[in-house]
C-alpha cells in the first residue's frame, strides 16, 4: 500500500517545470507544459516521492516531481482558483 500525504505550505508559489528529457515518469503532457509558468496547488508525498500539483493559466493541472520545479517564492502567491468569482 502506498503512503499518500498532502502538504500545503507551497500553495500558490510560482513554479516553472524543468523536467529532464527522456524521464519515463513523465508523459507528453508534462513536456508540453515544461517551461511554462504555473502555480503550486499542493504537494503530495507518494511512496517517499514529493509530487507537486501545478496549475496553469489555461486551468490545466499537471503533476511534476518537486525536484523538477524552479520555484519563485518571492512572486505573488495564487492559483487560478483565487480568481474564481
């Protein structure tokens, strides 16, 4: 059984995915959003690996290994949910 733990301290932090080419943990969608700026919605730990749920302006959510994100903690925090009426 896998361990699944949620963490929210990074919620809203600006994140730019930088996955390494050829990583079998990622699909074409991960590489399509690589280099685009998004915001962390949450971080989950599954089987000892930290995955960040990253939301983009087009409302697409893509998971990345936390280690493959360039984080900008100094930027304005927010997710597309914060702009919902």
